[in-house]
C-alpha cells in the first residue's frame, strides 16, 4: 500500500507543536498556562568554549597532589582573573597559579587536569504563537496548542519568526515589487507569488520577519538560505503559481499575527515548513489528519512535470503498473485536475493536499 506525503492547507484545525530547548535548562511555564507569541517558555545557559589546564605542569607537582592547590570547587561560577589553583614557591615569596581566562565555571579536576568552561550567551525559548500549554517536559520545554489556520510549504530556508501577515501582491502569480518595500513592511510576514533577488535583499533591509512565496527560481536558493529572515516556498522552484487554496487562505487572513517556521522538511519527524495563524474558535476543532493511503475522493497535488503544482480530486486508483508517457510502467491514479479532464498520474508523483 502506497502512503503519500501530506501537505496541509487547512482553514481551521487544532495545531499542537512542541517547543523544546536544545539542552536542559529552566522551564518557566506550567500546563494550562495561556501564552502569547512573545512569552518566554524556558531558558538555558550555553558554553562558549572549554579550557583544559595541565596542573602538573603549571604547578610542577604530581597529579596526586594537584587537588591540594585547587581553590575553586567544581561547579562554582567565577569571574575573569579569579585564581583557580595556586602553589606558593620560594618560601611564599612567589607562586605558580592558574587564573580564569574569562567569566565561566570551574567544571572539574581529573588526573591532574583542570577543565574550565567559559560562560556563553543564554538561550531563550519563546512560544512563537499564542496558545495554551497542553504538556510540559521538565527542563526542556512545552507543547503549545491553538485553534488556527495551517499552511504548509514544500521548502523552507531555515529559521523561525512571528509577525503580522500582509499580502504584498494582489494575485498569486504576481512578484513582490522591491519599490513597495518600505518602513511599513518592518516586522511583517509578506505573502506573494514570487520575488527576485532585489526584493529579497530589500525585505532584509527593512527588517521583515518572514516571507511566503509560491515559487522562486532555483538559482536563488543560496540567497534564500543566507537571509536573516525565514522564507517558505509553497509550490516548487521555477515558475509555479501559488495554489488557489493557499493564496485564498493567506489573503483572507491579511493583518493577522502568524508564526512562520522555515525549518526544512524532515521525513523522520514529519515536520514541514509552515505558517500557523492563531484564530478565535468557540470549540476545539479537530487536529489535522496525518498519513493514510490514497483513496477516491481525496484532494491531491501533482509533484512533478508536466502538471507540477496542479491540484485535483482522485477519481480512480490503478494499482497495476500502467504504461506512462515516459516509457516506464508504474501504478497510478486518474485525477480530475482543476480545469482539465481526468488524467493518469503515477502514484509516486502525488501527495495528499488538504
């Protein structure tokens, strides 16, 4: 049984996402707490660098005697210049010492060697979207849930952010005009059909928070990855127009706060680049359906040429290998594409789109 990938473009579902620190730290929320995008969920310290000192050489004593001269216990935080170990010489008129090179913590002394960790910058984990804490993992993070709209893409440049969503074009096939990027774009997540390098760099200059595009030329991939803000591509590289479903949903929520997660797709975790738009809801809408086989009546999207990006309804499954225009034989499905008659598409070229 063939299980295709799924891309969600959903107007109202319950969205749950784990927000976790990369290393143990301090958790600042409890289950049931209401959070905003800016709420600090957890924080942790980082280590910028480790220093190893051979005290047998620095103090000129055997390893078994080193600890007699260590002045700071393991785990103690010290400032730059603090004496970590010292041995008087010349009847106390002088000494051999090791001092902290920077602010940090004395980790331990093992086999005559002292390990010192320099203090790094702190890691702050924010919610990134408004919602409710439904689960906590002590010292690591929490799960946030919220009713809202969900738009997933096929590619992301990396990074996460949040801001006010704004349609930067009036149609899904239009390019973002670089001359329209001004101070009013600051802090915004811009939505458009495509963008050239000038528009991408201009958006960085005015400090946008993110960008959602239907497609861009593949030649811009390196530019996208180097940007200071996340970019999501909903369709493909090339000239594919953003799907009507995605464009309609995004443009209808113009002006709402959203979270943009541009981290690349991961088949092992089922993560997809996505935009989350928290919405008011009187109840608890269902969660998105994940996985499952292709069945008649499901909305699907074509992943490869000649109909790449086209959306349609699956009419009939043909599980026995069929002769394809490419000359290959493969199982397929008849799909009624928008504005076309039903066509035979290889199963490997389809994904669920709902």
